[in-house]
């Protein structure tokens, strides 16, 4: 069993990334697609990606990293802010379609598992993994084990309200932390900065004036790397909100390690030093307590895939995913 290959699929609100992964966390093959808007199209897309990957490698199971609430046994997706599933037995249905055992895991938990086994979370005792992409997912490793809460959905920190009547969120609330500290938030930051004129115009501002739909978090990051003043200001806002959020996390959990994962988290060079300063200044008892170490991901955007594949491997070894066609 240990030498067998598994597929890990990270299903985000914007894109789906899939990989064939070995027992050492090494990626053998990959596939990628945009995230469809309907449940039917999403399931067809996932099946197609599995078919493509298994046509090139012999795989024994599939793991899904999902940005949403799962039941404690991880078999049903109850709610996903950025995905169309509601009270859906995703594992059983996909297993029936593909004929492979299928496991599900929260995407941030999957990233935390991968970083713990193969990356930046190794050696941490009480570790928070922030998966920052379209939104914010959070995995909490309590003495190295995933903490799920009483009903399987903890800790959903990305949807804590940080601004009363703030930006609308896909979860149905307003002012959630992820609306100010995510790839989506970077786009909103740029729009607000351009609208209020607090930064002189720039190449990015002119570009989005011509084609507003072209703006993405990745485009903002690329512009910031090039020194574009609007993009740099957008990341300054992002760093402030990240620092404030990490201070809030420290006040609640007092972790010894925080790992920044996800697509945006992997771009730590643009904001990490500034976010550390905000965190150190805003945490309760600043100057009179030990602060958590803050690390950038070692696995990058692959963490969710690697973690999902590892979960599928572990579940299969333990006899957990008995579902198959």
C-alpha cells in the first residue's frame, strides 16, 4: 500500500488543482481547471480530471480538499461559501461514479496535514495554518493533530466579522476577515484605492480602467512585484489586515507557529515582514508575551493537493473510505 499512488484534488472557489502524489508527498502528475458554477458541472469536471490522471498512472484512491463545512465523518459537504454543494454526499457520489475510494477533507486541514508531514509545520506543537486564496481557510493542529471542534467545522476564522456592515461576503454576512485578506480582497483593495485617489495613477490603474474584468489577485501580485504603486498600496492594506487577524488568532489560540499557505500565502515576500510588524504591535500584551513564529509555506499551492492525497492514503490504510463503484 505505501508505494501506491493517490490523487489529491484541491477544489477552490476559482480553480481546481489535481495531482498524482506518492507516499513521500512528491507530485508525479498534475491537472488544472477553472471551478464550474453548478454542482453538475463541478462533478463532471472532477470526474474528467480523475479519468485523465488515472489514464497515465495507476492510482488507488482520491482525496478531495474542499473549501467548506464537512460532517464530522467527512462524508457530506454541508455548506461551501464558494462552491455549489449543499448537504451533498460528495464522497459517496464520486466514488460511485469513478469506482475509486474517495475521501474528503477541509482544504485548510488538508494543507495543514501536508505542511505538518512534508513542509513548514513540521515540529510545531500548536500550529495555525492559514490557507489564503480566494478566501481564508484555517487548519488548527493541536499537538500535531487536526482540531475539528464539536461538529467538524472549527475553526472558521475567515468568516469572523472584522468590519461592521463591511464588504459583502459569499457566506451571507458582511465584513468577514477574508473580504479584507485574500486574493479576492486584493482586487477590492485596488478598486477602492483607484476610486478614492489616495495613490497616484499607475500602469495597473490604467489597465483596469480599460478592462475592469481583467483584474485578479495574481495580476495584483505581479504588478506589486514590479513596484506598481497601486498594487503596493493594495498589499499594504492586505498586510495590515493579516497582522490584525494573526493578533486575533494569537489572543484566542496562543499558537507557537503560524504557517501561511494557499496561493496568496505563497507570495509572502510582498507582505510578510509588514504583517509581522502589525501582528506584534496589535496582539494583546504586546512586549510581554512570546509571539508565534510565522513561516511561509514550503509546499506552495500544492499543499492542499498533497494533503488530500495523504488523507486518501491514510483513510484507505485504515479502512475508512469503503465507498466505491
